[in-house]
C-alpha cells in the first residue's frame, strides 16, 4: 500500500501549496513517508529509480537534472525530490500547479529560480543539453499531430549527450482505452466513427474529443530513432514485475493473472513477448544524435 500512503501524504502538501500556507511541515511529512519506502518503492516507480541510479553512477542524487515533459500534478517529480533527486523541472500546457510547486522548490529545495513552467507544447524553456533524464508518462496520446515531431525534437534538444529519455505511451494496439473505459472500439473504427460511437454510448468526454490520439507504437519508435538515436523497448520488464496492484484501476484480478503468467518459466517468456505488444509501451532512449 506504499503508493496509497504516499498519495495521502501528498494531498495536504498540495492543499497547503494551493492555499499559500506554510509548506515545510507538510513537505517534511511527505518526505518521511517517501523515504519509509526507499527499499520497497511503489512498483510503477521502481524501474524509474533504478534507471536513475544507473545513470548517476558515483554522482550525488541531487546532481542529476530531471525534466518531466508533461508533469500534470507534479507528484512524480515531488516523489523523486523527496528521494534525494532534488534537481527537478516540470512543464505542462495547463497552469494549475506551477505557481504552488515553484513556491515549494524555492522554500523547501532552495532553488531561487522557477522550476515548473506552463508552455505552449512546442518550445521547452530550458537550455540545450541541460537535462540528464527526461520523463514522459502517458502524455504523448494527448499531443496533437501538428506538434508531435516538435515534442520529440525539443526533448532531444535539452537532453545531454548520453542522457536518457523514458517514455510510457498508450497506443492503438492496447485493447482497453482507460480514458473512455471501452474495449476494442479504437481497434475497429477510424477516429471520427469511434468518437460518434463513444457519444452514443455516453462514454465521450472532452479528452476523447479534443485531446486523445491513439497512434501505432511504430510512430513513437520511429520518432525516437529520428531525434534521440537509440532506444530499447522495456515493456516486458513492467509485465514480469506486475505484482503490486493496490493503485490500479480496473480489473485487478486480470492484472494479477497476467503478471503470474509472465513469470512462468519458458512459457512466460513467450507470453510476455506477445502481450507486450498489446500493452502501453515503455521505452528508454539514449541521446546519441547531435542537437
């Protein structure tokens, strides 16, 4: 239940930041909860922490410059800061959190300059080759076609040579769309017809109509090659580690059975190879191109 407890500690911190109340006591409480689980972090962040530790080598955690390209409520970045990775930056196209988290990074982390920004989805407000690790978690399905290439090229621009980019991308081959809570419709229908059916079923929403673009996974991978140089598909690692279920929506029993099958000797490897094509894609790209 680590993630449940961490989110519970995040809520009063977020409220204090929103209300303009003192942040230090809530930050200390949040950091205490995060560090309580340092040896057993939440499943969905364990791989991120491992890749960060591999990337930093002998350097101090606080020396690793991290950017969340589509940071939303900022919880992932605050979790990393509480874990010692305090050199954080976040951007989003919405402005609901930037001011309050800039107050936190100023008051609790000692950064005099802003670290959270609203941006236009195009130009990142950071210098070229200034970031060690870029994170993009379930963001690209909301990026419009006309800025998709720029999203990747800007991410590559700010990444240092040898830096890493972690992307988690829902795509068109995933049978269940969690945004509209429907199975297979996006497999069977072109986007306009899909949206009409969603509306008829009462499942349509603003996200689906104006900001949901489920693309083929090959689109993501070709853009990684173009802008970053090399990448690895690490989706199978998430499947074989599918043990902790407490913070998942949907059919937890099904997820538990899938995780168990993926860990069966011999058969599990084949099952994982097939299933990973039908799951949200996780990739690790390394900056090898110029720019």
